[in-house]
């Protein structure tokens, strides 16, 4: 029996189609780590989002496990090296929500540029301010994208309709061809960027990648978008550079002090409160990849990869 345990909810399409392929699906949405190990240590596959950390100790109890399917893109809650050493294939579905992430990033930026959140709140209170809410145009700006995978390249494609110059840097890609972005280096991005957008995974290498030293290297004041992971951006540094004017505004779908399962904030700091109170910041609760369409697309991508992995 090829038993697949769903630790987190995913579009029902995935379970239905896996059963059609001969798998047996079980729901474990309310089970803790101990219960999962005791009741489902014979699982052939796990389907997760971010509720439980899949570390080496947890995985050591599973002798039949062949894949871990992450319904999303980030894999930081999985011990990839240990999984590989046990011939367990980690699978993600970043292709499934790339359009959602790109559209969300762009919509946050346009809202910030045109003061839409502020103006909406004022009009609903009977306040009619036109000059105070005069916006700026995206056209003619230079956008620097760090991380040119699924999400970064999807944003570049959307930006192609706005008459922008898009510079893309990816430490792990070279000589990629794209009609939507110019392959760049960080020095060029520091020199030319008006808007910086992060599309990088969370790792030891990217933890606080964007800090005070990093931000001070930009030649112009910038706008900042983060739809990747909160800890890639140092909150204290962001607040300091907002005050100095180096960062003009920011669009943040993710925050540094989110819980590891992303359902809430783990703590509130002085700097976080300053972000919450700032009219230079647009915030959303880690939903950039969450659309009705992406929920199904993620399930479809995972199905395709699981079937391809059949042993």
C-alpha cells in the first residue's frame, strides 16, 4: 500500500487523483508530531505546507518514506540533506503559485505608488484629498530582481507591460536568456535600481541578506518588495533606512517575526510596531501565493511530480 499522509490541507484534487493512481490517502491535519510518528510511520509519502518541521529526528522514524511534497515553494522547514541521504525526494510546487506571487507583488507596489490604501481610508471617513494623494508612475523605473526563478521571472514578465527596465541577479544562474529582464550583477543593481524585489529562499546564506550595509550600497533611494521570506530582510535595518530616506517605501507580504508555520506573528518588537504604524509600508499576511487558482495549480504540480517519482 502506497500510503500518503496529508499533514496540511491541500486542494482536494491532489488526494482524489492520487487515489485514482493507486495511492491511499490519510488526513492528519490535527495530529502533532508524536501522533504522526506513532500512527503513520509507515507512510510512503508526506504532503505538507509548514505546520511541522520535517527535521532529521522526525524523518528517522519513517522507513518507507520516498517523498515529501511541499504545497508551496519554500523548503526551509525540511532537512533536505538528511532526506536526500535517505533517498527521500523533497518536492515543491513553486511553479503553481508563481503567477499569484507576481501579481500580488505588482498590486502592492501600484497601491503604494498611488496611495490607494491611504486614499481609500480617507474617502470612507469623508476626507477628500487629491493633491496629498498624488501618485507616481511605474513607467520609466528600473526594477532590480534578486532571485530569478519561478517567482522572479513571473514578475519580470508582468513588468514588461509597464515600460520598466528590469535587472535580474541570481547567484546560481548564468547565461539565462529572457526577453523580460537583463541578466545583471549586484553592482549594477546597486547603481541603477529604483525598486528592489526579493525572490529568494530562506537559508543561512540569505538570513538578513538585506541589512543596513546592503541597503546603504544603493546609489538612489529605493522602494523595496519582499514576497519571499521575512527573515531575509532585517527589520531594524529597514526601519533605520526608512527614517534616513534610503528606503522610500516597502511592500511586505512577509515579516521577520512570523511563526514558522506562518499563521501569525511570533512576537512584536519596537521596530515591527513602527512598520505597522508607517504610511510608507503596505502589508499583507503572507498571502502572495494564495489565490483560488494557485491552490489548484499547486495540487496539479505536486501530482505531476509525485507520479513522475513512482518507484
